C-alpha cells in the first residue's frame, strides 16, 4: 500500500459499550478485521452504570423471545469469562450468588406463586421460601417479607471489569478502537453501506454494525431506517456497610447486590428524560427508600457514590438485532434496555456469525429490526410498560 495507508477494516462497529465490544471480540475471533468507533469513552453510558445483574428468569414475565435469549446467554458466561481471563488477565468477578425475589405483601405473594409454576419448568432449582427460610438464607432481608422465590442460577458480574476484559481481549486479538470519535452517518453506494462518516472524516469498510446504545435509533433514523429505540435513564448508588450474604435481594422497590469489593449496589430508577444522564435528588430519594423496604439493616451504611446511565429501550422492550431493512451491509445490535450485560455474550456471538458466515440464527427472528418497518421512529415510540 502506498504511503503506509491503513487498509479498510472488514467491519466498523459503531459504539464501544459492552454490546459493541462483544460484537468486535467475536468478529475478530471469526477472522474479520474490526474497528470500533466510540463517541466518548468505552462503555461510558449504560455499561458503566449497570449493576451487572444476570437474571433472565427474574426479568421475565413468562416464556418468550427474551427469556430464550437470556438463558442462552447466561449459559455462555462461565466459558467466556474463563477465556477472557486467559486473554486479558482480568477477573470479571462472576458470581452465581442466587437471587431472592421477595414478596412484600399478599398480592405479591400470589403473583410470585403463580410464576413458580412456569419457572420450575425451566429451572427445577427454583423454589418457594417461607419468611423464616428467607431470613435464614439472608438475615438482612426485611422482617416484613411474606416469602420469596429463590432462583439459584442467577447472579451478577462486575460490569466495568466485564467491559474492560472484552475490550482488552478484543484489542489483543487485533481489534482497533478509537475513543472520542463520533459517527455522524453511514456512507452508501447503490443501496449498500461502504463505510461511515466520522467527525474526523470518512472510514471505508465492508460492513457496519450499529451498536450505539440509546443513540441507535437516531443514527438509524438518519439512514431512513425506522428503529424505535430511546433512552431510559437509570440511577444507581453504592453503599459500604454491613455486607449482605451475597444473595441478590430483588423486590418491587428495587434491588440490593453485594459486590466482592465490599460495596453494596442499590438500584435502580427508570425515567424518560431524553439524553440527560445526570444524577438527581429525586432519584436518590427513590433509591434510598429501597433500603428500608427490603434490607433495613443497611440503613446505617456509609454512602459511597451515585451514578446514572442511559439504557436503550425499544418500543416492545425486546432487543433489536439483525440486518438493517433497506440497506445492505448494515447490522443493528441494540435495544437491550436493562439487560445489556446479560445479553452481551449471545449478541456478540450471533451478530458475528451473521456477518462472517451469513448464518441467521432462528433466535434472531423475533428480534429482527424489520418488525418496526411501519413503526414511528425513536422520538415518538414508547413501550406500553417499563415493568
């Protein structure tokens, strides 16, 4: 090549969050040269604001595409965490701690007992615990608990370590990454993407992956592609005090997760405020009410810090993964809402196979962006429920 010109990558991934880094890691593993372009810092939005929950059964209201995808991804964590430790040297602090889904009144108890039937079909280890059994397992749980579902397969991970491990391992595989490089649009010729336009100029490539988190809908909209994805702010705080046993406490007001560093994460709020990712007094008030509701013994814990991030929610609250309708050479990978960490392994693997091998996994059918072909774009679309 003349003048030391850098060859165009096979794939440009737009977005350096956990989804973009997982896609890049898996693409390089299948032999494709890959460049990740991130407008700010790697994982600066939803990823670093996440508590790292791995709870597909708890997050689901019943069998369906999300639960199927979540369980498949959950099964990938141990082998992928081991591989990332070998490649990056980073311990991602994966903990299969189990989760207690608390019933705080009679109505919640009835609801959880109804859920137990289908949960047991998927995981024989899920069981109902009496109030006494709950407090034997986790003495810090509120005495007002009416009972709980114990979900032993679920757990948590360090979201920042997970991102760092994916990014470092991807770099060591040969993935190029640029921070502070916003993508303005996608370049196309004859109905096929030929590259991206950045604030620093054009970048040619063979394929573009849009993994831009809460901004995915806006970027896709610039291409005339309807993808109703919008930001939902989530605020989280950390305490240091008497640690919980390690079991996640999850109830209607929020959740409490004990981390290996001795901190206790309390989350999380949800509000639609556009692209405002500031921590608010109202958000902190809501989070501080979680403690007396589910773990009152933590009321005297030291306040460490609070932070917020923007979660990318789609109009139907399912991820948006697959070929962009109407423009060849573009794949969308977004809309993961509050489960980006959980779904990052399976999303990276499925998107990489789709691009490198042309393999459209049947699991991607319900997640295909084409389902929104006649939907309003991100600014106008809202889900019927954030529950």
